[in-house]
C-alpha cells in the first residue's frame, strides 16, 4: 500500500489546489494498478501524524507532496525504520529534493518513488538540532530569523516571491548575534550572520550553503558565516548559487558529528526551514544512515557545484 500525503498550500498554492493534487495522485495510482490512499494535511504537524499512522499500517513508500517542511514532518515519522520516504517537490525551495535529483513533475516523482521503494532506494543521514530531526539544513542566525518572519507573515500568499521579499527586507535591518560554537575539535566565539548545519549542500533553489556536504557521509557540514560588512555579504550572495560560498572571506566550513551552539540570550533556530524557539544552548548531532528514501540510486546525490 502506498500513502500520499499532500500539503495543500505548499509553494504558495491556494487551498483549492489540494483537490487537483489529490486527484492527480489518485488517478496515477489507479492508472498503474497500485493500491494506495491519498491524504491532505489540515494543520502543522498533521503530516507527521499521517506518516506515523501509515508506517504503523505497513504502507511503503510514504510520499510527501510538498516542500521541505512537509518532507521534514513525514521523514521524522519514518526515520530509524524500514519505511521509505518518497517526495513530490512542491515547495518554495525544495532543497533536499533538488539535491536528490527528484523530478518536479508529479507523475515522474510518483513513478520514481514507487519503483525505488521496490528496489530498495537510498539510505541517507539525518541531523538533530535541539531534539528535532532535520534532513536538509538547520541552524541559527539570519536564515532562522527569516524562517520565523516567513511563518508569521500575514501580508499575502506564501511561496518563493514572499520568501524573497522577506529576505530583502530583513537584510536591511538584521544584526548579527554573538555565538559560542564547540565541536570537540574546534571552538568559535564571536558574532556571526548564521551558523548552519548542512546534511545536504543547499538551502533550496540552487543556493548552496555547503558545497561539499553529502547526505550519506555520516557527517554534517558546520558553516559559520562571520560578516565583515553588509555590503560584502550582498556581494557574496551570487556565490551561493555558483557553489563558491566556501571561498568568501569570513566563511568557514567544517565536517562534524556533533556540535554545541551557545548564546547569551534565547535562540531562534530552524530545522529544514521550520522555525522554533530554544534556550541559550542547542546541541546538534548526526544520525548516520537514518532514513530510507525512495529514489533511484544513480541520481541520488549530485556532484559538483
């Protein structure tokens, strides 16, 4: 049995799109003679509940149709078990799906998930920050601040345009915070624009914050961006998309298995773009080989920039 879990507003879509997405999924299952059920989420956390129930029933794969947040909820329910995660990318950034080479066309993504679940798929790592799992990127600083602003923004529809508008607005007024970061092998103390833990190389939309990160190497890439000036930060942004952020002055990247992030004030953090409030100390670690993903092995990890 296949379970398809659809976020009706992923990518800034209107709720009316949910019916169309559910119809596509149902029609695809019928056309291929596959037994399955289609679910539409109703609130934050619902995808995790639906995925946990599907796992308990023995459904395989369980397909997340949405963005990185939806993928995170479903994957968190499936991690450390045999059930495979399938992905139909429909979010604003689709960072993990892009890195795994998953086609954005729903019929192609559904076909890949169904076929790869039968053949075994690919096993990837998971990260954990503040007790919450992530599969793409997590961290504190500017990206977490933007995620929090995006979550509470009531000015219009969600989606890439809204996200870009918030990034531009907040770049004009955000001030870097001070952090203490310890990995056991190195320590950092000082202000930073962001402290990111990357399981996959990119935030989404091709913005590669950790060009050397790999989803199955048993490590996370710790990225610390020390800002020398806002003007230099703006000039460095194109390097995010060219795969050269590691060559920007003030940026350090270190592969780690665990890390402690501290601040003098409570932290705002995010996992896969989903913000949360935390105390002044956050612990992070990697969980090697934590999740089976229903993707073709040969296209599972993209190389290069």
